[in-house]
């Protein structure tokens, strides 16, 4: 994405606040971003915010009022490598579909020679209206790419389809567009995520605080680069945001192992990010243990299988495995020891000493080791960015040259 010219068109919808994050993602990835706003978009997010984030004055009118300087939509259209309209309201979609060139954004759209990506955002009834569907169909027929809105809670508090896709996903679509010869395209990847629950009785379990956020972020990052991803997940609330990620839900470590054993022969890589319980009750009770009629003070435990070690022990030369290590002290030595003991190719180390890293946080700070030692020491980042880096390193990793 470095050096690419992107026009970011913003129209007047509540989701315009997300355009700021999207602009930032593009700029951080090294792209040059020119924001073009419709007059009503300025009611939702200020041009000052957008020009500060992109380092370029925002274009909105045909002329600058005090100087009479003309803004050439034709030049802009030629400058761009891609045009992204996010959010795209029902009204702007209709204008684009029918060539109603009454503002700078629509004239730029009509002049753009580069591929156009459109991220609709509107209330569910507007989205479901046949007029919107027909206009989107027209845009598709012009070769524009529609980034389908997600289902979820809308600004109106109604729940349904119409929410603009998250900036990270829109970024991924553009990332893929600019890097379409991706090493991961079509490759099968298995990811374990979340905690495991080991039943004590039908209502109690041994578990941990893992939320699955890191594993699902990795799944999204891999899928957005074209990989065919299956997550085997313990009980979590998170869901993948990428529509093509498959999820197999399990509860215990034994169930997780058996699903992974079934899937592993087919995959090119497996990433073990689950926080698997180390022990399980030896004899889970079939009915609820009653406090009154039991003197329940100790629990006999058995060791759980190590999923990462078991599968890495069976891997073929064409398969890679990646593990995680969450350490509090002696981090590097422990991580390298785990890498060797479990026969992994790569290990991602989070230190619990780092603020903002580990369970439940939305950020993470990791370093990545191969059998030859440290290969990347990443700064604190969102779990999504971290996931993209992990996937990027995995996609380029060659055990024979590293
Ligand atoms: O040994 P430790 O739990 O620290 O190892 C962490 C790594 O091993 C993680 O990648 C985790 O997903 C994996 N693991 C596993 N099965 C276990 C224990 C850990 O797959 N029973």
C-alpha cells in the first residue's frame, strides 16, 4: 500500500466518524490519502480532523470561495490508484448510480479511472428498500466493488443490516486489492482460540479468562488475505468479523484436540492461540454436586493433552505450526524452550509485564521467535494490527532459509 494514491470519499452519515480511523489506517500503511467530502458529510465529521489525519486539505467544493481556485475532479480522478467511498449513504449511492453530479464527490466518482470501493451505511429499512438494492446492482454493473454492510446495532438503535463495515475490514479489502498475488490465497489455516471449560459437574467447570479476541483477530487477518480459515474455539462471545471464517465450537481440551486432529491433515498451517486448561477433573459428576450432601474439598485432576505439541509432533514438512507463550518472567528462555519442546516453527511471546498485553485487552505487545531466535519485536498495537503482522510474518516464513 506504500505510495498508493487513495481518494477517500465521505458522505453525510453517522458512520462518517469511522472514516477518521480508516484514513489513519491508510496513512499508517504508507498510502497518500485525499479526502473528498460531500457538503452534508461536514455536519458529521469536520474537514479539520480529516486534513490533520491525512496531511492534505480536504476537497469539498468545486471552488475555494475566497481565492476562486478550481478543484479539478478530473485531475483527482486520474491521480487515484483507488477510490473508496465510506460511508456511502442511500442518497449518494443513488446519485452515483444515475450520474447526478451535483457535488464534488460525485463528479470525482464519475471522473475516476481507478477501481471504486463503496461501503454503504444506512438504516436497515433504507438498506432493504428495492430502490437501494437496484442502485447497488447498477454500481456493481459498472464494475464498482460493494463492501457489504454488516448486521448489527445501528445508530437508530434498530438491529439489522446497514452498519458500515469496520474500518479494519475496509482496509483489508484495499490491502488485498493492492497485494492480490497473496502467498496465503486459498491456503487452509487452522486456529485454536479462547479458553477451554473442563466440567466438574453439569453447572461448574475449570476455565480461564481468555476472551478469544487474539485468535479471532488472527482468523480475520488470514481470511482477509484469502486464506481458508477454520477456528476451533472454546466458549467465547467474540465472533469473526470476516464472513468467510468458519468456526467450530467446543468446550473441553479433549474436544478441541479431536476437532483439530480431524482438520489438521488438510491445513498448511495451524496457529494455537487457545488458552487450554492444563488439567481436567478426573471424573466429572453427571448431576450437580450438592453442597448439603457432599464434603467437597478436593478435586481429582488429570492432565489435559497438549494440542499444540500433539499436532506439531505429527506435522509434515509442508506444514507450519505457531504457538503462543504468555510469560511473566524469563520470557525469552521460556518461549524458546516451549518452541522446541512443542516442535513449533514460530512462537508468539506476550509478556504479562507489558502494559496493554494479554487477556481481555484490545491491544497486545508481542515478539516472535523462530527456532533460530528473535525474528520480530513489535510495539504495542491493536490486536487486529498485531494479527496482521503475525499473519504477514507467517506468510513469508520459510523454515529452510530462516
Ligand atoms: O505450555 P503453555 O500452555 O504455556 O503453551 C502455550 C501454547 O501451547 C499455546 O500456543 C497454547 O495454545 C498451546 N497449548 C495447547 N494445548 C495445551 C496447552 C497449551 O495447544 N494443553
